[in-house]
C-alpha cells in the first residue's frame, strides 16, 4: 500500500537527476522547483580515487558534508 501511494504521488511528475560530468548539484538546485524528486549523485570510491575525480565523495564526514553542500 505504501509503495502504491508513493508511485501515485510521483506519476506524471518531473524527476531531476544529476549526472556525473553532465549536470551537478548546482544545476539541479537551480531547476528543482516543481520537481517531484531530485537526485543528487556522487560516487563512493576507494582511497586511491580521492582527489583524482571531482565526483567522488571525500573520505571524512566534514569534507563530505561540505562537498554535498557545495
């Protein structure tokens, strides 16, 4: 029943998703008004990827919060 209500609340409405290297959180934030759902994506990675890719979440909590806030 709960899933049916969720599906009905989203049916026919706009869904906006950030796509790595195509759009980002700022893009979605500027265009999110009226959307039923906005997905902000980021990748989790092993430590060797930190600092090499802009779309990888930072390893510690404070930096991760700042990354998502920016």
